[in-house]
């Protein structure tokens, strides 16, 4: 089975092997994947970090060796923290965004196969303990990012992609979709007992989970709805003060961090 890595700022991953097909997620720089099959000019992939599947254009495939792929999966890689930064080699300069993976980063260089690139921006330090203040700071970094179905980047992101990226930057490998994320953590029974880092999930008339957001202090919620924004949460749902109405109906609140520190 062939393996690859995202060597561009981001790569669209589609539901079907067509440019006209729905965007289901994205690869950010430094993410590895396996090729499950091919059809015409398209590769069907499974993303290594979350097992998400979809199709990418073969022209955007960057192969890596089986040895590199195995080592990549066994390593906790730092993530980029700057909104936009670059990696560079002698003849290459690539813009990368917050949340991008920095494979085998040693403080100066990252490595893809045997090629090294210089990264001079800020990165997470996997040896530091989790801090809720850093978690909420990362979440705030995405404010005003436009909503994009299937997006995972600062220039376009959906509600579950936002949650996955914030948790990922803070060292937690999290599922991709809201209906998967709701299975993580323990239930918080009252909206007035939430703490920063809790997740609130929302359903539709059929009872299907369709939205998720991250709780902040004072029952505020940060979520991707039109843009990444902050609204208020109560026992009914999200109240949008600009529109003077509830936009989402609360289904359940889950606590991921037992004690926020």
C-alpha cells in the first residue's frame, strides 16, 4: 500500500473522484495518509491521524517511504501556532497555516523523507503539560475564520474541523466529525455547570448531531457558524445576539478535561 504526505499548504479531500464533488475534509501541511485505491486521476486516501477517507487529485500526492510513514505514525509531532508562516529550503518556499503538522521538528528543521526544510515560526512543545489557558488562546486564534463545509484551515473551517484543530494543536488526537466527537468525554448535565474546554453538541429535528462548539468562561461558546464567533449558551441552545434568536438547539454537553488547569 502506497503512502503519502501533504506537501502543500492544504489539499482538498472530496467525497468522490471529481473536482465537482463535495469537499469532506482537507489535508493540512505535514499530514500523512495511505492510498486505498485509484480511479482515473484520483487517489482514494485514508488520513493517518483520524482514519478519515476521501479522494485527492493525483497531482497533489507526495509519496513517502513505508519506513517514513511508520515512523511518522509513531511520533508526536509539533504543530504550527502562527496563523501563517513559511517553511523553506534552498529553492522552495511554502506557506503553511496554524495547525499544520511539523514532521520531526527539531527546533529548526522539519523532515519529509530525506529532505529537510527550515521552519522559523512558533510551534507547540509536546513536553509541556496541558494548560487550559493555552487551549482557549488557540481557539480564539480562529476568530473570524470563515465557515467552509469540510474546511480545516484559518481561511475556511467547519464546526467540527475547528474543534478537531484546536484539540490537535493542544496535543489531543480528536475525531473529525461532530457525530464522532460526541462519543468522547463525560456528560455535563447543566449548562450553568460548564467549564472552559467542554464541548456542546446540537441536533436537528431528526435528533442527528449537526453542530459542535467549545465552551469558554461565563457560558460563552466559540464555534464556526458563518464564521468562527463567540455567542452565549443556555439550557436551550446558542443565542445569537446579533440576530436576536436561537440558532442551535442544545443536545448534550461533554467534558473532555476532568479538571481544567
